[in-house]
């Protein structure tokens, strides 16, 4: 499948990083097509650069807070399902617009007909910027808007207007889509990956972590534990730094635990406060740290992850805490009886969990706004959003309070906050991580994924987390679980053969030209340093991809919540969550099936692109971290900002690609 390389500040400061993350993501389930997401170096706001200008339009937002990135080529191929064959071959029928569809009868009362996907002449497709139409609301206007959306009489009218204004009604209900639906990402058999070490889905996570550790370059503490480091204003301590410090007696997990406890208290008492954790028990943290300290004293640590501090997003089960998904009530209807599989795998490795991290309520937003527990602020600029929905995990890692976190990503929820906070977010292949014990575990776009402060830490955390559940092994047929072997001479110059796909018009269609210019500079640096080649590509039907993702994740989210929604629990949710659910409620079964037909078309276009390139590169987000309006702290609906943040995230979720 595809994978994403994230270039961001200290998150990618080792020379192996450009090689490591694309191959790591590819090894998750695809054999070499990559999604390359580039985000600007933090801080999350950038000064303007004179002389660079663009015109900007934005797409409609998705839902359930999560984000996508860019793409890649075929030897290392991507999971996809080919569109059904139609006739002898392509007839190169040009599309009439961005959708790439041919025009059928367009007279009065006649629906639009899309050309079969394999007949679309991609070269004739012209990029068409999308312009979202939606209000920015807070306070009483937001409350009134939600009342209208939920009104049995007026709600259908309001949602109908919104969908028509944004071309969704025409796309889903007045267009003939010839492809059969693809209800979840379908991947063909994969060729064996070269230059990797196979970890094995069924192996103990401790063994997998040790195998992954052997694939990293030898650890050199001299560059980390020096007097010069003490003069730096900030330094991300990596997993191997902590492991070395514990084994060398420089410090202990118990000593670090006291610093974490003090740090959490300090952030909570700031003006304004930083509520990064919803649930935190100092005594439980000390208990875990004490057990780890004793293992080191006996000379028997479990793994390189022993004593490493991690956070868990509040929609993932982790004892002794409830899982509320940042609501005020969800623990009452869904009690936690045991750890999620992802958590249990890390716990086996000796990881210390500091608590349950804040998030956008139910994951239905990408800013991190949460009136229930307080909005998490960006550690690099506290008047700005972290991004969401994994806002707490990203802020905790970015602030240095923990080395990593587990989040969930159904629409950029790991990648967006990682980008805005200057850390590494890896959205894994659909089905690669076991979702048992995650609140939303039955959808077709969401995955549990790691957030870390460095690329090499992503390798170690991923090796512990990964492993499909039995049913996914039967239906998805994932490729062998593996990680790149960075000590192999075979990989020393592998980037010289990598072709990076770039859809230039899409790449630069952002409201802040500093985003595209900075990412352009980073991409050029990658190519000039490692010898990669940039190839121009075209990806048709980007607006259709956004709509298909929104309908898919929205319908699945409402299905998850419908019983509680109908039982009256909606009044206990935040206003922006209620607005999103009211929109999702308006999607019909026919809309959902149409979205899955579009999913198959989008998969076909990406598979064709991967025949030319190994990686498709885009910015991670279409804007830097947005400021938090004071009026938004009690609730906000801003689909225009959400659309900018989600502009490049959709393929990773809709197509199940690592990103």
C-alpha cells in the first residue's frame, strides 16, 4: 500500500529518516507505493515569504477528526482492487470535469453519467479547485444552527441546502456511477518486499521489538548525553536514550515518573491551562514505574520499551481508566473490562502508561476543540490548536512529557495533530493493527496508530503495535509484517531509484502559500540530497474522494452512535458533535453505496499512478495551526478550517493506505 514520509523539524533529524518511514509504512501492508506527506518545520506558524503567491480554494471537510497525506509507485505495490474490466481496453474518453466522467444525457431530468473508470483519459482531466460553503459559528448562532439541524421539520431542509451547495447531492444522487461498490479496502496479493526483516504477525511483541531494534543503526550516546545538549532550549529524548539512561544508572523510571507528574501538574496550572490528559492517576503511574525500576535493578528489563512513558487516546481501552471518547457519558454505556489489544501488546513490552489523553469529542473533528474537558493547546504556541482528533496524544509527545502515544486515525486524526505539533504520525494500513478494544472498531476507514517524537521511535512502537486480528487476516490478506533493515548495505542507496509523484496544481492549492513553498523546498532537498526523481502525475476525482470519505466515515460514525442518539444522549454531546451527527443522519443507504462505488474508482486512479511513481507527495495539511478564537472555547463549528486541515488526508483512510 502507500506510505507516508513525514519531514518535520526534529521529528526527522537523522540521516536515515527519509529512507526509514516510507519503507516502514510500506512494510505495514504494501510493497512499496508510498504516500509522502511533508509538513513544515514547527513552530506551527510561519512568517510570510515575500514574492510567493497562490490563489486558494478549499474542499469540504470530512469527519471524525483524522488526516491524509500523499502517494507512490508499483514494484513495492499498493493494496487495491482493480475496477471491473469493461470491453477490450481504454478508449481514452476525456472527462467533462474533474470527476473524469464522460457526459451522458445532460438534458432536462437526465442524470449525469460517469465514464467507466478505465475509459477515462486521465491526461485530459483538468484540476478543479473545490470551494466549501459553510458558516463559522460559535455561541448562540451555533446553538441556533444545531437546533435547526435537529429539527424534524427544518433539519432535512438545512442539510439538503448544505449538501447541494457543496455538490454532494448531484454527486451522490444524480450521477450514474458504473463501478460496483468497494465496501472496504481490497488488496491484491503482494510480492515479497526487498531489504526488510519479517517480524511475523503472531510473534510475541517483545520479540518483534527486539528484531526491529536490530534493524536500526547502532546507538551512539555521545551525541545525546553531552554538556552541549544542556544548552539546547529543547531536546526530544528518544526511546533508546531512555533505555541507555536506565541501563547506565543515569536515571530510573521512578525518577522520570516524578518529573512526568510534575510536568502534568505544571501544564494543567498554566494560564490558559493545558488539559492534555482527561484521566491521570499519579499513584498508578508510580506503581508502574516502580515495577520497571525493580526490573532494571535486577538486570532483567523486558525490552527496549521497558520504562518508556506513553499516552493512550481516550477512545482506546486502557485499565484502570474508563474510555469516554472525551464525552461526559460514554463510560456509562460502554464499561472497560480489559486493555485494548494495542495497549496489551505495549504493556507486555514494559511500557508505562501515563493516562488517557484528551481528544475531540467522539473523534468528530480535526481541531481538538473540546468544551467538556478543555481544549488542548499547541505546546509551541498556546493560542493555536493542536489539530485533532488526537489532540492530547500529539500535545503530550510534542511537549516532551512522553516518548509516544497511541491514537486513532479515520480522517487524519493522527497525521493532522502530528503535523501541527511538529512530531511524527504514522497512519498504518487498514487492518494492520488490531482494533479490538477501540471504541470505533467496526468501520472501514479507521486504524489505531502511533505518534512519536522521532522516526526511529515510530519503527519500535509500530513493531510492537502491529498485527492483524484473525478476521482481518481472512478478509484483507495482509502482506507479511516487516520493517526496513537499515543496517543492510542493500538499502544504502535505495532512494536513488525512488520516483516521487507530485500533482503540482493540487500540491499548491492551499490558502497559505508558505505551506506549499516550504513543502516544495523540503521535497527538493530530499531529491537533491538522496537522488530521488520527481514525476508529474494527475489524480482525478479529488472532490469525489472527499465526498466518498465523508459519507463513509459519517455513516459509520452515526451507525455507531444511533442507538444512543435516539435514546436522547445527543443532548449530552457538544454542539459541534451534534451538528456533525445531524449531517451524517441525513445520508441515505443509497448515498453510502454510491460512496463505495466512488471508492473503487479512486482506488483505480491511485493504482494507475503507482505504475509510474513510488511515492506521491503533498503537504500534510493545507494550513498551519489555526488560532483558537476565544468564543470557540464553549463550542465551535468551522468546516472551512476543517477542510483546509483535511485537504490532503483522504486517500490514506478511504483507500486504507499507510500514510
